[in-house]
C-alpha cells in the first residue's frame, strides 16, 4: 500500500514539474509545438529538473 502511495505522489510531482516547465517555456518562447509538449510530458523527473 505504501508503495502505491509513494508512486502516486511521485507521478503527481512529475506532472506538476512538467506543467510548470511548459508554462515557463511558453511564456518565454510562445506556443510550443505538439512534439515539444509530448517530449516534456514524457520526460522523467530527473530530466525535467535539469
């Protein structure tokens, strides 16, 4: 059970990181292409934080 909760929290954190990164990129560069958005959404947490 704890493993499932930990995984859910990690996934939630990763979604938040991706959302924030997309927002920052769009504010700086304007509308992103669909392929750029997919790349951000599919990145793992370590990659998003680099």
